[in-house]
C-alpha cells in the first residue's frame, strides 16, 4: 500500500502554506464540552502541522491563531486562549530550537497583553538564526487593518519625502505589509467545512490555491496536510494565462 506521504512530489512543494484553523468550538460541543476544551485539543493539531511541514521541507507556515475580531469573544475564552498560547510557547520552545524552526508573529501587538509580547519576543530572538521552517503565528491579526496601516505608513513616507507617490507599485506596497520579504502563500488550508477568508492575508492570497477540509481543527493530523499538498500538486496554476501558454513556458 502506498503511503499518502510517498505521493508527494518534493520538487513541487508549496513554499508557503497558510492555515485557517477552524472548528475547535464545534469539536468541543460534539463532546458536550466547553469551547476551551476544543482549543486545548487544537494544540495537538498545531504541533502535528508544524512538525509535518518542517519534515517535508516547507519553508514558511502561517497559522491564523487569533484574529482582531476574536477580541469580541467572551472574556473567559480570550483569557484561556492567551494562557494556552503562553503555555504552548513555554513547552515548545526547546523543540522549535531543536528542529531549527524560526518563529515570527504577525498582528497588532499593541492589543496583546504585555507578558505575551515579552514571551514571544524572547522566543523570536532565540530562533531568529534558525534556517529550517519559518513558523508565522497570526495573532491579533486582521488583513484590512494590516493594509490600512501599510497605507498610513506609505503616506507618511510620501509626506516626509522618503518615497515618491509614483514609486508606489505592488512590490513597494508589499514591502509595507507585516509579511515583507516572505513569499505569498501558495496553498491555503481552511478546516471545518467553512468557505471564508475571515480577514486573513487578503493581499497575500491573491493567487493562492485554496483547500477546504471538513475536518475540525483538533482532528487535523500530518495526513491531512499531506492530502492538501497532494491536491494542490494536482492543480494547474495559471496566474491569468491559458493552459496552452503554460505548456510553452
Ligand atoms: C477557531 O475555532 C480557532 C481559534 C480561534 C483558535 C486557534 C487556537 C489554537 C488552536 C490554540 C493554540 C495555538 C497556537 C498557535 C499555540 P473556533 O473557536 O472558531 O471554532 P468554531 O467555529 O467551531 O466555534
């Protein structure tokens, strides 16, 4: 029997995979438990995905852990999620270092409690020289906010004379986003059978292939990642061209 992993074409790996981890609440409800139980079990799926991506040789993995809109959730859920982030970072730091993973965070850090920012910055600093997988956690992140703050900083640079208005093109704009220097995701996975982008990487996902999985996030395992990559590799990415043109490229 051929293993799913053996069907992956390593010369056609997506360089950057982004994941909308969804379905923790429903997973818990199905078990008659509180939503927080779902988030706790979601950590296992995070570990599997990070490990799986690293083992395959994927260069960038972005996980949508907490959106700007998630601040509207009940206070006790937010607090539990923040505690879960800190305890996971604490327990996983050495494994990240051992596995040569570089940690990055994108989002509105000003909204996050100081103790979390401090903790994150320490791990970011400790892993900044690592050359394996770059793990990007989107925390207190919203794409419209990211685009608006980029526009604000661009206009500031135009007013101060650092940048000319006519120099603003797609590449310049990308350089003002939090993902500057990081290639756009080639593959987006959203779990739990929902078909939405939920304000995630709206600029960066312009040409991304999207895979929607029915699996609820706490059940997501390496095999689900492999399956998404295999599906991605079977697709033809045309970037606006025709199939015939691609054959000549
Ligand atoms: C969405 O499920 C999930 C989240 C808002 C949180 C994801 C966070 C984790 C998995 C915790 C740990 C993360 C890291 C990076 C250490 P939902 O609550 O919206 O589920 P529902 O749609 O079924 O209600």
